[in-house]
C-alpha cells in the first residue's frame, strides 16, 4: 500500500480500508476473482481475513498520505506535466455494503479536500467511466450497449498465478478490443500480457521467450506489453473539474504524458 505504485496506469494507491468478498459464478464458470491478488496479499500479510469477515480501516497516519500528495501537487505537475493519479481501494471495494458508512463519508471528505489529485475509483456516477478487461479471458465483443459506452478500457492478461494455472489471453481479443475502442473513440490501455505464453511475438510470430524478452522486456509489463510492435497506453482526456462532474464528451484520447487526464471508474 505504498506511495508509488507499480500499476502502469496509476501513480499511487490509497486504501481507506482493506477486505472484500469474492464474486463467484454459477457452475464453476470462470471469474476474475478466482486468483485475486488482494486476497493473496491478505493471506501473506495476515492483516485481514478475506471474504465475509470484518473489514479493517487503515491508520490515521496512512490517511494523511493523500493530503501530503495534494500539498506537493504543484511540484508533481511541473515535473510530469499532469496531475497525480491515485487509485483508491486496490485492496477493497469503495461501495462495499459491509463497510461502516462513516468510513465512506470520511473517504469522500478526503477526496473533496484533495482536489489537486485525479482519483481513480470503481464507482458510479463518475467523471470518466472505465472498464477493466483484466484478466482478459475471452473476447470482449461490442462495447456500446443502448448507445452507452465507457471512456477507457484497461486490457491485460492474467498474472500473479502459478504458470500451470494461468488462463490464456488470445492476442486477437486485445486487438479486437482496441479496434472497437477506435470505432467509438474510447482510449485503450494494454497493460501487460501476464505471461510470455500470451505474448503475440510468441503466439503469432513464433519467437522463443528469450528472444521476445529482448524485443518486449518485462519492463513493459509482466509477459511484455507490445501488440503489433508498439505499446498501446492511452488515457481519456477532459478539461473539467471533478467537483462539478461536468465533462466535455469530445471522445478524444491521447497518451498520458501530455494533457490533463481525469478518470474515475
């Protein structure tokens, strides 16, 4: 739960509390919760019992981290030419119905106070909506439903799982998802392949894993991150402020190194 995150699409993570209950599918159908990284963290750390058990609120000292980041925002923005992104609740669910309502109220007060940060939450309503297509266990299909579609898609293969248990991600699924993003003006972000067994240089071009690690090194993500010889990592862009929740629906996307991205799931 550190200040700097290794997640490619954010800068920092903040967990107001930890704990969650897994979603299970009927008749052993695959679920993204099957190999939950947060549950593994809970087992290793011993800080909370995962599942239908009490959640644990993090410390007051830890809650002061976003305040410090907000105070340092001018320096961050000068250095990076954008606002700092904070992924909230990587180890929990913001809208968990087993969480004390006062905790959630405290979180929203903190978010309002730290208005120089771009908060990334899995929530509705939001300034920018995104879908986490991760792990990609099958084709995504059509993005727009009844004329509605997200602003951002995060694509990734399964990682953090023993090699004999890792489920396959077909490069064609990612390619088709990006094509669908282009059709609608949605920003695609291909995070990683999860394992080199999914990497298109191996699957489609027939290179060996050692060869691919030179072309598409692990620094690009677990299992590499290139598709069709390039990284595809775009962010949705809006010029609005989170407080007003007003957005310009121009449906433009650009690389996150420029402009001011604002995205809240």
